[in-house]
C-alpha cells in the first residue's frame, strides 16, 4: 500500500466555494485516514515490534506527506495504546495492542473479544532431520556477507533485515541499527501469502474445497456472486468491484483499512462487475473477504482462526513470532497486517521449498507449493494464489514473443522463482532451483521498491551455485 495525503490535502478556492462545512468534512476525512495510518503503524512498531517510540516516530513516517508529519502521536504505555490526530484535533484515531493479536484500530464499534492465545514455542532454525546430508559448498559466504554489509552501509536504501537461507540453513543475515533477529517486522501485503498458507492448511484438513462457491453469508440467493469460488478469491479473479487506489480519499482500500470495523464485510458488499474467473485485478478486499469467510468455516467446525493457524502451521515449524493482527470484528486483516521476525518469514518460505512438509509432518496439501505458483489465468503470468510470480508476460500476440510482452519482475532471477511482496519493499523470495530463500524487509519510498531492491536480490542469488539435487520432501 502507499499513502499520499497531499493528493487530498490541497483545498483550493473551488473547494472553499462549496462551503466551509463541506471543506471541514473533507479535511476531517483526510485527517482521519492519515491519523488511522499513523496510529496503527506506531502501535504495531512500538508494542509488537518492540522498537522505541523515538526511533519509530523519527523514521517510519518520513517522506510520506507533510500533513502526516504534523500529526502528533500520543503513546499510552499503561493502556498500550497510540492516538494520532490531525490539525485542531480533526480525524482523531487510536489503535490498541492486545497480547497475541498485535494492534487494532478503534473505529465505531468496541473491539470484539478474542480468546487468550497460548504462546508458540520457538525452535532452532536448523532441523537436523532435514537436509542433514547436504552441504553449502556452493555458497560464497564471503560474498554474501560483503553484499549485506554494503547494503546496510547505504542508509538511503532503507534496508531493515536481509537473510539468505540455502538448503534449510541460514548462510547470511544482517540487520539495521535498532533491528535484530528478534524484531518482528511488518508484512504489509506479504500477509496475503500468509492467508494463502492458512487456507492451504484448511484444505489439507478437508475443511475447504477450492472449487466450491465461497459460503459468503451476504451472497446467498445472489445469482452472480454466489457462483464465486474459493479459487476465484484466491487468484484475484472474483470479478468484484474494488478500488485499490491508495491515493484516493474515498477509495475502497483506504475506507476498508482505516475506516471500517469489518474489512471482509466491506468487501462482501461490493458488486460483481465481471464474471468470476475471467478478469484479474489486484484486490486487498478479496483477501479480507476470504479471511472472513475462512474464519466462519473454521468456527463452524469448532476451531478458532488464530489457534488453528498456530496449531496447524506456526507451532510445527517453530515460528513463534508470527502475529496476525485483526480488525475490530476480530477477523485477521489477511491482506496487510502480519508481523514476524526475518527468520520466521524465512521459515514460511522454507515451508514452501519443502513442499509443505516440515520434519515428518505434512503442513500443506501435496502439490500446494506448485499450486500457488501457477499463474492465474487472466494475470499475464504475474500472479498465482496470493504469491507473485517471476515470470515473463505472455506474448502480446500469437506466433512468438513480442517486444511489448511484460518482462519478469527481477530479470536476474529464474522464472521458477515466486515471492511474497509487501508495500515499501517487504519480500520473501522462494527460489526452488537453488533451494534458496531470500528475505528483505525495509522502507523504500520515492521509487518502486521491487526495482530498487532487484540488483541486491540478484547479487545475493548469484553468490549461490545451483542445487545439485532437490531435497526429498
């Protein structure tokens, strides 16, 4: 996501002519979106990531918008709450931290009660029962460390964590000042891939059939929307209207994330504008709708979404830090709000490299790792099941490659690579040909984050030789 308040904040003479009341309402809406963004990020970074408020307020809101800079943030340690407000108190917004659940914006309704969560036991990274016969002779560790050192020496690059794992072992990692291997790091849209993983675990347990219509309560009896399947939602091909424009004052994504108590319900209310399966459009609303529907299915089966994810995925792989943050209704905001350490982000990537198996336990359905990397039919090869794909686009015309065909996102990586991707440069690259995972998190602003990170990702990739054999799954 990308927030740009200045697109909205300039109220010129034409707006004034419409009346001070309208202008005040508009400014209040602008301020509310900005205040909600600032309160939420500050809350998560201070209380969940464990960073100092001085560091968060000094660095996390730079170069976004002057209006955001002028919004003060009040931190209440006793309540574990943050409050931000615009000029003259306009748009006041607050977020509150709860153990196990991270931070949630407080909008119109009281926060839904959620059960206490038992902690997940952290496990050592290396699993001696897996890949024990593989070596890392093909890894140029000296080069990897030099690349990581240089990346952090360039403060303008905005790197916060870098990690490379090969054959199930961490071979290089580094962190910016104030960040460590124990620091939880924001996902932004990498959360979508986490949602796909939770769905995969539900499929394994026979709770979901992807070819079935998604049982969305609001769609019963709706001839068009009742035909939308789980697979349509998972591949961003639902055909539902949704405006993913972060620069728009009243865009769907801004209203959903910063104004609504139930993100999935907001998305469920959108009309169908294309037949399901025929049109691809990136939509955070689709993901939150899927998360809400999956929560309903799990609860109908006697399970809690958060406990299910922990018991089915996070505990078996030893990923103790993964925290899914809910909206006020209690549903995880599956599009955007997950926190985890760099090592636990790498564990998720490693789970996919291992074909959904960890130790002796199958976590995801057989073939799920391949399934998420199959292009959605209408996505021009760029998107699978809540994972981005490093594939070249389809030829622009039949009969061979055309000069206008879309190039792969990271030209230096193979087409078999796929990745989680989030706002401002959060990435987990899964590279089967080298049995390799690369994690990069940080804040990249003012330029496309993937293009800015691609040279470093490519250099890290080049420092590792091809895998001699694919490890048994």
